[in-house]
C-alpha cells in the first residue's frame, strides 16, 4: 500500500519547469480575460508549470474567482496575503513561493502579453541566461502622464544606479532558479525588483514586446504608489541624496560666509546696516537647507528603522499550494 501522504509530499516537492507569478489586487474584471489567454499558452508549451496567483488583499471578488478557478485548473496555486501589501511585496511573496526552475512574472491586466513567455523560456535555455527582461518597445497605450513619468524614472535610475538597469523593463521578466534562490537569500526588506534583479549581474537577455492597454478595470497604481516606488527606488539603491544634502550644506556655508563678510565690511565702514533683507534671506536660506537635509536623513533613517524591526514585508494568510498538488496529472 502506498503512503498517500508521503506521495503528496513528494509531489509538492517535485520542481516544475516553469512558475508564472502574478500579483493581483482587485482584478475581478481582468481575471477572466487573463486566464482565457494565459492558460492556452501555458498548456501549449508542454512544460510542467504552476501559476502562483498572489492575491494582494483584494476586497472585490478576486479571491472568490481564484478559488473557483482552482477547482478547474490544477496548476493554479493561490497565495493570499493577509492585507494589501503593495505590488512589490506581492511580487516578493510570489517569487518566494515559486517552485519552478524558471519563474516568469507578469501583471494581471494583460499589459504584459503571456504569449511572450515561451519565447523568454526558449531564449534563457538556448543562451543559458539567468534573466530575460521583457522590454517595452512602445507605450502608446499608456497615458502621456504615465509615459513621461516612466521616462523620467528610468532616466534617473540609470544615472543613479547604473547603466546595467535596462530602460523600459518593468516587472515582466523570466528568472532562473539561481536568481530566485539569490533573491530568497536576501533579508526580507522592501525590494524594487527592476533595480535589484540587474544589480546581481547574472547573464541576461531581452525580449521586446508591445505594451497593450489594460484589458479591464482601472490602474492600481495611483500617483501615491508611484511616488512611493520612486522614493523607494532612489533610497534603496543610492546614497546620492545624502551626498546632495552635504553639497547643499557646503553651499549654504559659503553663502553664509559671504553674508558675514559683507556685514562686517558694512560695519567697518561705519554705515548703519539696513540689514533686514540680508538677515531674512540668510535665515530662510539656511533654514530651508537644514530642513531639506533633515528630510533626506529622515528618509534613510526610516528605512534603517524598518529594517531593524525585521517585520516581514508580507504575511501569507493562505497558500493553496501546500494542500493542492499542482504538478500531478500534467500531460
Ligand atoms: N498590484 C498589486 N498590489 C497593489 C497594486 C497593484 O498586486 O497594491 C498589481 C496589479 O493587480 C497588477 C500589477 O500589480 O497585476 C500592476 O498594477 P497596475 O496594472 O494597476 O499598474 P500600471 O500598469 O497601471 O502601472
Ligand atoms: Mg497595468
């Protein structure tokens, strides 16, 4: 008689060839279209695969839809986070739970075409690459505002972090087990994957794709989240703002020296100093520089504080992968 539990454990541990990680937050409108396009592509590859759907604390019917889908799609695994933790944290959860020899990550709104995944996999295998970036050749379907802010973001990141950061590569990419294990070994801190992944320096390639419009629903990246991503990106990969603060301080120092020299000269000449304007200018200028520098220090200190607390970036409330055996029964 076979030990069913033992078999199940074995199957759970059996690595699949490909994991597809999809963070989703309130994607009830996009989910049916996503599954309709993704599943035929993955079934058609003939590879063993799992889909790791990370429900990032959705408050709509996403969770229910995923549960229903799990019944008819054995390769679907749902990792449900206890609350909305943000796109990058959801991606972290998905990548940590992925069991594949390769893992592709894509958005739930079909802006990243699933049809490109086999191409990415083939490229990674044939050229022994650890990373294949999906690089957007056009963003015609994005709003002008999104295009301009994205352009400024990639320009700044390449200047601050280095030219190894591919421009116009978002979170649609394929990673090998080597990279997944390297990511897992890092301390659990908020990560910005589009900067972290190139930072390792693993061999990488690119696959070009057209960025389509969001298939349904509306963006889950309001300006507030975009700013958070931009600040996290700069702070986690660069000390340039701290250096800038130092230079601002140096500049303020020389301006103050000049003002002091002028004041003394006026005093020595025996003239009554009108004084008020220069005084106000000096006080306000120095005050402003100090506030800016304090703000910059505060941003870094905040990151250090968060890191010291060592709270996980996400908390998994449920993982169907521990109960279901998604690798069984694949042709
Ligand atoms: N997302 C998430 N948590 C969030 C915000 C977004 O998991 O707090 C997911 C979202 O469901 C989508 C992906 O991240 O799959 C990208 O978000 P979206 O398409 O809204 O961003 P945009 O394309 O507008 O920049
Ligand atoms: Mg989108």
